[in-house]
C-alpha cells in the first residue's frame, strides 16, 4: 500500500441483507484496509480513510439513503472548481 493511497477518502456502503456479497464480507473488507493496510477510519471532520456505512435490510442494490450518503461524501471530498 503506497503512502499516497493512505491519504485518499474511500466510501464503502453495504446492505445488511445482501445475498450475493454477504454483509460480513463488506465489513471484513473495511477491517482489512484499516488493520492490514494501515488506512485509518475516516471521521465526519476528516474524510481521509475509510468511511463504512451499512444499510439495514438492503440487498445487492443501492437505496435512496445510500445514494444520498454517497452524494454528501462526494460533495465533501471533490473540490469545487471556481468559476
């Protein structure tokens, strides 16, 4: 894992009822990135690192809440281009 990769904001969303990619695999992926790859967990104030969000009863799809969370995440991490 490069030092640069550890400075990136990463969003992982996963449904708790996903029958294709089990929820625990999503959790373990986020845990692997933090424990084995030394990528920190992001906070509301500092989005560098892993942001993991779970969505109750969501299967292998997206939901309006997940799309909203992704949009908010992207608005925070993508710089605004001045006109």
